């Protein structure tokens, strides 16, 4: 069995702590860089990062891209607008197909 | 395109033909693998988009409830209430092989019920928000599993496409060119050998007469 971790601002991550998720609150998104090794030391299966944190440490997240776990996933934070996760998916599609794929109404 | 420099002899010809055959077989196998990977990839995308929209909407709803709870009871009360709970091992993590790509299999166990804070001093909205978060958590884990699989498949598709293209547009034409050029040179030397023999034969016949 493995754990779930979440990194983000205190407001976004606090609600997950009572559910058994390892919540790592950072004051500034850049602080996640120093925290990242500690998070990975706990060998979580899933790491959720808020959008500002994802924007601050893309290189560290990319380093985990080749292995099945941890699955690092972007979620919107309490103050963010969302859409970064979808952009990440679009980039994966572009990488695979060599082109963007329009979203059809029936797909959503 | 750079050509392969080889000695034009029969041994090289056989060797190159064998290499070309292997390259053709490999190309066919890789092309089949690429098709299958693309099929698998496309099947996952639509479902993933729907799931992400659902998760983002549910998260915004829960954040909104938490914000109202904070406004009602005050940030320190909510912050101390949310300190309850310890990190637990919630996920059974495995791997699945999809066309030689190892994708994660995440199985979420039972989520502990949120407790450890005073129901008297915290607003009911906090309970609602935590309940909503515990409902969205399984979908978040599913989303993580799907997105990771999509990213791993995308990387494998890119690599496989490069290999297919390298075989199709570089190696196979180079080998075919090399085989053709050796063939031409061998034919040429065979013709010149035959002409020489005919000439010699003519000369010998002329001398005998």
C-alpha cells in the first residue's frame, strides 16, 4: 500500500488532511522545490500538485515522467482558474499525434 | 541522403539483403505496435477529458464550501479543525502492461471518515465540504491513473513513431540503394567478364584458323 500526497497552498490542501492524504502546505509555490525530495521519500503512489506549484517546479515533475509511480497530477488550487491540467493533456496529445486534437461536444 | 559505402561483392550483397529483410520485418512489427498504441491512446482521451472536468468542478465546489466555513467560523478554527487526521496508506499501487508500456494501476482503499474536530465549534458546511472532498478523491485517483497512462503512452508513441520513420525513410531506402548498386556493379563486371571471354575465344579461334 502507498500513500497520496498533495502539495499546494494551505487553503487548497488543508481539506485533504482529515481524509488521510499527506498534505504539504507551502507559503510560496517555489517552496515546493525544497519540499519535493521529502515528498518523494515517503514513496507516494499519487502526488497532487496545485497549478501554481506545477508552474514552479516543472523540471522536478518531469523527472518522474518515465516511471508509472508516482503519478503526479495537476489540480486547480483554491485561487486558481483551472485549465492547466487540460493543457498538460493537450501537450501529451500533441506529442503523440504530432498535432492538436479539437474537442468535440460529444467527447465532453 | 547518405548512402552506405560497401564493397560490391556477393557476400556483401547477401548480408545487405538479409539486413533489408530484417528491417522490413521490424518496420511491420513497429507499425502494428504504433497503430495499437494509437488505438489505446485515443480510447483513453475522451474519457479523461470528461473526468477532469468533473473533478475540477467538484473541487471548486468543495473549495467554495470551505471558504464559506472559514468566513463563518474564522480561519483559525477551521485551520485547527483541519489539522486532524494522519497520512494513511490509501492506495494499492500496481502496474499493467499495455503494449510494452508499464502503466499504473491504482486501487483506492477505504477513505477514513473525517473526524477529530469539534462538531460544536465548526459550521456544518465544513462537514459538507469534507464529505464532498472524500467523494471526489476516488475520481481524483482515477484521473491520476488515467493521465499518467496517457502521458506514458504518448512518450512511447513518439518513440515508436521515430523508429518507424527512421526505418521507413532512412534505413530501408539506404539498404535498398546499396543492394541495387552492388547488383548493378556485379552485373556490370559479369557483362565485362563475358565480353572478355568472347573476345578471347574469338582471338583463339582466329589464331587456330
